[in-house]
């Protein structure tokens, strides 16, 4: 016997819940990809909330990694732009933005 889930009108053992009980395609995909516990937890705690995944969910992480990998050389610009499939112009813009933010943070401390 698994944990009990409170529905609108009763309590149900989580083991009774199947993918067919998911109310929409998005939750069926979450159930299939992440498991029953995640899908049911979302139903319990996020009901009525619209969840939208960004098209590029790892963008901030990759930006941080690109900045970290930059060693100040033109060669690193070329290597990073190839690795992350970003143009050298966009990468330089990202690096300028990061360096400006970093400078502003150190100026205020």
C-alpha cells in the first residue's frame, strides 16, 4: 500500500492511480517521463496553475558555462562558439554583458 492521496471527495491509495487517470496530455507526459509521484504531486500542489516549459530551459546554465570557459583569448571565443552553437558575435555580446554586470557588482561593494 502506497501513500494516500486526497482527491476532491475521498482518499485514494497512490497505487490505484494509473497514467489513464491523468486529466490531460501534459500530465500523461509528465507521468511517463518523470513518474507517477511527480505527476500526482503536481496535481496535489499545483492544481489550477498553468505550467509552461521554456523552449531553451538550459540557457542560463549554458551562458554561465560559456563565461566560465572564456579565458580572454580569441581561440576560446572560437572554441566556445562551436561547442555551444552560438555565433561569435552573440558570444562576445554575452561576455560584454556579463563583464559589465560583474563590474557593476564590484563597484557597489
